[in-house]
């Protein structure tokens, strides 16, 4: 009877890692160091490695685009079944490794760390280091997270707290479209488009006015249109940033008032 394939993560024994025993694959790291690993252990954890090792009969695998220390930790975790604690310094590299080599249990660990950090950001906080980190990592993850798990997680979190300081944080980050990096603008556009899946009606922003609660309809799409309108009113012609927003943003959830305001600012520039 054939032995069942171990469920991963699985502890195959750290003592065998880079020991030379039962090692038939050589991994080349960024610093030139070479680590010997077992093809079966690699294949059980990584469908990608299983395919390229089997189909191409590889004896050498290059991982020289990744940080050598993080890559060593990644490879060792395939032996031990334990990646250890994630932190901001290694999160992006660890996540990219997990997605590149299709190691789903490390992907899940990365998403759990991202969610933990995301949920720790106070809803009433101004833009802080953690908030910026989450946005930057969600942007960077687009290169390897094809399903958009990080962007989806951040969209759900942010749309759930739009009633508070999140609106002010978003407005602050979008207030100067001229200097805003394109990847950050793209992030907010994608966030606006994705958020429509989770919040079919416009978000409600509430504030105290004369001891009464006044509710103002506002969502990411509306904030972007407001900032584009303000941006257009300062310019003599339509620029690349405005054109990019007009091409990428889903306008279906925006009230006609904001679209009319934007049109009024746009028409003289056409």
C-alpha cells in the first residue's frame, strides 16, 4: 500500500534541512549561498516546485531575487511546518515567496498577519504608519496576489468604518492629486470599485451639528470625484491624473450631484 502524502504544514525534521542527507536539489540564494533540499519535501509544500522539478528534471532552483535570510527561513519552514512570527520587515518578501511558489499555508499566515495589523489600526486614528504600511503592501501585493486577497481585505475593513475618521484620512491622502503617486491613486480607485461589491448603497458619514446627528452620504467614489473636481478647478487643461481617474473609476454608484459638479469643472478643459 502506498504511503499517504503528509498534510502540510508538516514537521519533516529540521535536522535534515541543508544537511546533505536525502537532498537532491540545490537552491541558489541571492548572496551566492547554496542550500541543499529534498525534492519531495519541496513538492509536498509547493505545487509550483513540484511541477518544474518533475517536468524539467531540475537539480538546481534559483531564488536569487529574494532576500537570502528570508528565503532561508522560507525553505526551512517547509521542513519544520512552522514559519515563525511575521513582522513588517519581512512581510512582503515572505508573502511574495509564498505566492510565487504557491505555498498556501504560508499565504494564509501572511493574510492573518495582515488582518491582525489592519484590525489593530484605530477607526478614529489619523493616517499613521500602520495605515500607510497596509496600503503600500496591498499595492505591492498586486504583482503576485492575482486574486487580490489583500486588497479585498483592506476594502472590506475600510468600507466598514467609513462613518468615522476614515473619510478624513482618505480625503487627506487624496487632497493633492498632482503629487500623489499613480500607484496610490490606482489603489484608491480600485478600492472604490471593489467596495461597491460590499456596500451596495452609499456609505453614511455622521457628524454632530447643533446637538443633532447629521448624516451625509459619502463613499470612496464620491471622495475621489470631489478631489478630481477640486483638482480640475485649479488647472487650465485636463491632465494625465484626471484622465486616469475618468478611465478607471466606476461611476455607477455616485450621486448625480457629484457627477454634475465634476462635469461642470471638466467641460471647459475639453
